[in-house]
C-alpha cells in the first residue's frame, strides 16, 4: 500500500532521539531515485502535505495556500487553475470532505496529466538507413552529455550507434563529442569548427546509411529560442536530412534544464513552434526544486517526456515513468 507523505509536526523537531546502532541497508533503485528528487519533493510534496494532511475543514484560506504553493512549484497559472477547478468540481459533488481527500485528488490529477502526455521513445529502425535522433536546446542544458548517455543506453540494448558533431560553433563541442565516442567506441562524423552544421548532418546520415547503422544521433549548436536565424538553421538541417530520408529526423528531442522553471516552458513552446518537437528530456532534476515544471509542460504542450536526468552517472538518465515520478514526490513508499 502506498502511503502519503507525512506532515512535519513541530513538536517532533526538538525531541531527543535515542541512538541505536543499525546496519546500513543498501537503498533500492526507487529510494535512490526519490533521493535524487529531494529538493522538489521537500518544496512541493512535503509542502502540499503540510498544508492538507490532517485538515478536517476546508475553507477559502486553505485553497489560497494551495494555489500559492502550486504556483511556487512552477505548475504555472493555466495548470494551477485546472487543478483547482477539478478540486472545486469534486467538492461540489461532495466527493472531497477533508484535507487528506483533497491531497489525494491533487496528486491523482497531476499523475493523470503525465500519463496522458507521456510515452517512451521507441526506436524502430527504417528498412534503409538509421533511426535519426536530432537533439536541440539552448546552451548549458547538457545536450552533449545527454547524447553520450543515450549512445551508451542504445548500445546496451544491442543497437549500433553513430554520432554527428553538428555543433560546429562552440569551440570544445566537437572534441567533447569525440571523447564520448571514443569512450563508448562509437564513430563520430565531424568537420572543422565553423563548418555548416547541415552539411555535417548530411554526411553523417550518408555514412550511417552506408554502414547500416541502427541509430544516428545529431548534436546541434545551442541557441536561444528567441534567435530566429539560428532556429532557421535547424529547419535547414531537417530539409537536408529529408533529401536522404523523407522521414528523418524520426525524433526531434529537446533538452531542457529543470532549474530554470517557467522559462523551460517558454523554450519548449518556441522550439516546438519553430521546428516541431516529438520529445523532451529534462536534465538536472536532482539539483532543482522546480521539478513541478514537468506538469506544466506536459499539460500545456502535450509533448511526450522521454527521459529525465537525475545525476552525472550514465545510468542517471532515466526513461520517464509518470507514476514513479509522482510517487517519488508525494508518497512515502
């Protein structure tokens, strides 16, 4: 049975604790995952529990507290209004009578948003050529690192992988990708710094077709969603890929940094309008208290979350599982 988070009673904070020596247990995979979401869990999950659990009466002041917390957790105005409207509807039908019931209703609503808008990335290799994954995003979100982790993941699944160094503007980007390639014994197609990224992408796809590679992952230069000339460059890459495979890229994956909160929603909206996204990977969730932005993006844009990053290790790039994510934020076990 899943147990909700417990409120933090003030009377327990200063109580003396009898220390009994115990053997350290190895934490489960889920416990490690829950710990990696500690900041969002403490800010959002525990905060919501402290407001609602154990409350026998429901009044306007209580709902004001809930609204404030949801907004501070980066759910955004639109999603917050939807959640509260759903709660009010259930209350009008006398389906919710105390704080515990409201807490359960809110967490269920949030999980339903993620379940509705999330699906795993399925690599279906075309009959001719590779599955092409185009990776985009702004500077500093961890695109190249994520690419390295994805390459390792696909290799572990028995797939052959090739990388394309399409970020030809950042001085160390090509070298960084080549280091990842050498580490995992993955070929990297690259040209000189400053070369046309569309040309690199075309050469890489040609090579991947010739070698019958399963997956081609294309890195791209970081760009702000407001830099329209650079967004046009992404469109050019897609046009060039179409010359060799009309369906390429098969996945356009946006990498987002969880720590920037509502700005991540703005980035996702602009990239989607410019080039059409098919998936999102959210990085740096382990260092952010703004993980609630996941709910806002899923609810407002409907772009599937594919992966979340919760640490530096290769295995810390995880397939996004909505129920597990909600459980880690709002439940004790």
